[in-house]
C-alpha cells in the first residue's frame, strides 16, 4: 500500500488523482446509465485525458463529449470513434480541421447548433469534405446560454432544415441544465432535472408531430444526472464533473467529500498570524469559485494538513489566491514552514485544464498521466 511519506517527496503544486475513487465514480455512473437504459457519453472537458477516456469507454461509454474542436482533435488522434462537440461551431476553418481529421480516421462527428448560420456552414463544409455530419439542435432548458427556447418557432424550422440537407444527419435534441449547480439541495436538483426532461420530451413530441424524426434526446450536468432517478424518454446522458467531483456537487448534496477524486498538494512557504501562505495560487487552483456564475462560501477550496486530509477538525479555507500564492486561513492551527497541505478545489474542471499531468495515487504507489487536451479552447 502507498505510504503517506510519498507526499514528502513530491514537488508542489501537484494535482493529485486518487485512482481508486476515480474508478468508483466511473463505475457508479456507468451502472446508473445501464440501470436506466441510457447511453453514457461523458464530457471529457473535465479530465481532458486519453487515459481516463479510454477507461470510460472500456466500462461501456458510447463515446465522448468535448467542448471544443481542439479537444475533439486530441480524442480523434487518440483513437476515439464517436465524438460530440457540445458547443456550436460556426467557423469554416474549424469545421475544415474537424472534418479532415474525422474523415481520415473514420470518426463519427456530432455537433450542436442553434442557428441558421450554424447549419449553413456545417452543411457547406460537410459537402466539401464529402462527410455526413450529425447535428443536434440545442434547447435552452433554463441556463440561458446557448440554445433555443422550447417554444421558439425556429425549433421546428431549423430541425427541418437539418433533416432536409443531404450532407447533414439530424440526430435529435440536446440540453445542458448547468443551472443545477446552483441548487441548494438534492431535491432542488431533482426538480431541475425533471423540468429539463419534461421540456425535452415536449419538444421531441412537437417535432415528431411535424414529421421530423428525433432519434436522440441527450441531457447533461452532473448534479442533475446524479440527483434524479427518472430518465423516461431520455436516450443519453453527458455528465463530466462526476469523474472527479468537487465542492460544487458536494454543496448540492449529490456527492460527499469522500467521493472527490481530485485534490491539489501545496507547500507552506510562509506564514503570518492569519494565514498559511502556500505555493499554490490561481495558476493551479484557478480563481474560479463556481460554474455559470454560481458561487459558494468555501473560498477557493477546502484545505487540510496532509496527514489530516478530510478530517473535519482539520478543515481550513483557501480565502485568497494570487497567481503563485494561496492564502489559507490558519483556523487556530500551527504548521511548520515546508509542511504539505491538500486542497479540495471548488471546481475541479479548470484545475485539470491548468495542469499538464496528474500525479495518480494508486494502491501501489504513484503514476503520472498526461492531461492530453490541456489548455485547448478553440
């Protein structure tokens, strides 16, 4: 078994990944999908790792979801055969890069859209490349980011436009209830998930009544997926954060601190009466205290002395961060200069994106896994 003294040898900051907890999270989500008869297409923007993605596929995932074309290219080169880009792509040059790679490696590409312009450029580039592209119509179920409102008459119009295009394949409808992260309780997350489900089923039925086939009904957002037991009418789930988890789903009540697989190791480099000053600032922890503008009261993470990790009596808060420094309120503790502190981040996804590798804690020691798509934003 791994000895805690291994942390003494690690240079910091280091993004730690507990392999046992990771695999428990992966298996639990695949079991949930299998039990409810829905496909699992995890959002790889959380981990950006070919190793983790391959483990997800090995457990039964139908493919992966990504946020950007650059992420799609990494997973295409990594041998993944079915990829959904869950953000509209409207740049011809991005379509050209994506479709050239997909055609070369025989990858099924699926992309979301919510505009006539997006459909037009997708159809034009698909025709140039001689490649059929699957398109989903994005439905806004309450986050008010991308997507068409359910009652928007353009839903039927644009779905028909995709369906009638020779080089496009209308796959169905897709949503992201990201506002579930703002839920104050599990029950509230259940309500968000059920509203999302009912909204999509109503849109599906309206499209079918117009003679348009709706093969897939896809939902995302880890808190909503973990909170609900009703997936009637849903064909696919796309959670991402579940692989690591963090303080956001813990706050919602759909996970516990013991489920969190990712933490950050820091070193106390200075101290004063109020704070331990660590070598782990916003360039590691990020300055993100939530998603979609939804913040909590846990600063930039919960911190623990390395040998008191997750012990309530040892809990401290990372109250401030600058680029290379983290300010951890001492909370009555005294630690020596050079002591190690482990931080559970508020939001694990941007922490992973800023890293270049994970220090993976296995039952037998440590390994290093690359963050293959780190920093990709195009």
